C-alpha cells in the first residue's frame, strides 16, 4: 500500500533525531515509499470548509546534523492526503485544541492519527483518572486548602502543570518542605487551569517505565531512570534510558486500558508506570520508539505503519 502522508509537527529542524519518534515514523514511511509532506501547526488553515496547509515535501536521513531536506512550500488540500500524523508537542492549549477541531473536518476520510476528536477529549493527565484504581493518589485543583489537606494525608508529593509535558514544571516536595505556599502562588500566577498533585512514588528512583502501545496492545518498553540530583526521569532533563521488560502487573494495566485506546482511535500511545502504578496516558505525541529499538526491542515504527495500513484498508 502506498500512502500520501502529511506530518503536522514542530519544525523538523529542531528535533533530536536519536530520540525523536516523529522522525522515526517519517524514516519508516519513507522506507515504504510513502510520499511525505511536512508542515507546522501555524501553517494549518480552514478556508470555506476546506482544510489546507502550506506544506513542504520532506525527505529524511538518519544523519545527525543532516537529517532532512524540504521542498518549496505549496498549498496542500489535506483532504487529498491518505494520512495526517498529528505529532506536534504540547503544551495542550487552545491552539492545540483548535488544530484538532480543524483536522476533525477531514477525518476519517483522511486518516488523522491519533483521532483528533479523542485527542482533544482525552487530556493525558485527566484521561488516566478513568482508571483510578491503577493510579497513585491524585488531586486536580486550584484550591490551596485541598493541596494542604492532601499533603498532610500523603506526605511527600509531586506538583506539576495539568497540561505540561516533558518534565517541565514538575516539583517534588518532601513533607517538611516549607516552599509549598510559594510554589502554589507561582502556579496560580502562571496557569489559569488547575494543577495536579500526586503522592510521591519513591519507586521512581528505580525508574519510570514508558510502555508503547499500538492499537491498545503493548509493543515495547524502556525504563527511564532519573539522575542522582533530579526527581524527573525524562531523558532530555538527564534521565537515563535502559532496557525493560513488562511485568505481569504492567501487562494487566495494558489489558485494562487497551479497549478504551482502541475505541478512541488511538493507534500510538505511550503510558508511564512507576512501581506498578499508572501515572500518565500520552496520546498527543508519545515518544520512546527509537529507544525501544536501540535496546533490542521491536521496530515499533514498522508496527505503527502496519496498523495504519490496516486502518486505511478498512476505510
């Protein structure tokens, strides 16, 4: 099957190819002979109901510092594409939400992956609360008195933005830490939305496992171990990736959430598990595909395009 593919992402010039999943998906698509176009979210428009983007033909190479070539910008009718990859990184703000409304106008005739309506309706740190028995204790609020009560009950806590990503703005506060009030003042000033507070999981020192699911089935995993001086395991803030196998508990988690992922049209999802507890379900631009392959796991990019071809064949 040959597919015309447009990739909506942050500009490809800024990606770190060794760990970028969007780049891995583009490499595999190119290897299959799919024509590729690249555009950034600010070049997406809707004109009299027609969804268009100023896009550029894209070719990619697995060469650091020389990883892409772009053609001249052209006005592309996205309804003429077979697939649009919705892959720009959060923040999950009104700009992001607006792109999902626009792309919904062409889906599913043009297959948008992941499904834009369900991406919009499944914010990563809220969607996970549908599986409360699989999670650590969690509070979503702007009420500082609720945070105080939560901390008194659970001791060490994590405070983070509700719509952030990549480990930005995550704070670990020990029970005796006197900075909580100042931190909450900062959050209240910086964000109009509620923020999220969770019981700190000391097991994170042994790693935060990223599990990649394709069509609701686990495809591979890596363990991300935080550095000695940081509570965050995200690799771009110093976390170390290592090989990982799934435990029985993690397979149970995948089995529980898999049907919901399939029902919502989530072809590619990354979940985070610490100490056998589910902390996030990442549906916007999940990462980890290249790291899984690097440590001897399956080629998830190939599994992804197999799944996309199967969806297109059913259309």
